[in-house]
C-alpha cells in the first residue's frame, strides 16, 4: 500500500462493481493508497453513480500521475483533517 493511490474497495463490492462498471479493473493497475484524488473530491459513495464518479477521478489520477498531483492530494487531505471537512 502506498500513501497516494485509489482507495481499496472491499472484495465483495469490487466484484459487483467490476461487472456493472466498464473499466473498473483499471484502477487496480497501481498500488492502493491511504488517500486519493477521488477521496478528496467526492463524498462517501452510496450509489452506482457515486462509484462511477470515483472511478473517473481514479482514472484521471492514474493518467496524470505526477509528484505535483500527489502533493496536491496530500495538501487537500491534510486540510480536510485539520479543518474537519471530511
């Protein structure tokens, strides 16, 4: 597990989501992480649309992966922790 990367999904839900959402398995190409772009940009997922939105953020993060994006995610995560936004 790394610090930055897609949050791991419970295996039961990952199997269901892989069947329902195209390209869901691509998010497993990189190591899972403690925080992610999807986590700092969206709320807790409750519906299939929320999972799709998080997948879009995860795919964006995989495509645009850089140290600057990682730093931005860390700053947003720390901000959410310090100011009780999350």
